[in-house]
């Protein structure tokens, strides 16, 4: 999911997708420990997706703060 696609989502949608991504990262960690994980590149993709979600949520939070000032 690209940053522009994320920016088009509502805050509630972003938060729900963020929870899903964090759950996926936890599942990947369990798979790694148990030896079931075959594609380790999913770690990098999932961590970057989480970072995108958090970055855009922070941007929106700053926009709200600036508009209130």
C-alpha cells in the first residue's frame, strides 16, 4: 500500500489497518521462531507499512494542532 493510498483513507480505517499490520508482524515473529517462515522479506515490508501508517497519523495530528492554534 502506497502512502498516497493511505492518505485517502479515514483515520479510523488507518487505525484498523495499523492494528492488522501489527498483528501480522507478531504472527511473522512466531513463524520465524517455530521455523515455519519461508519469506523473511515480509518483515521488512510489514515494518515499513506500519511506519507509513504511523507517519500519516502523525501528519494528520499535527494538521489538527496547527488549525487549532
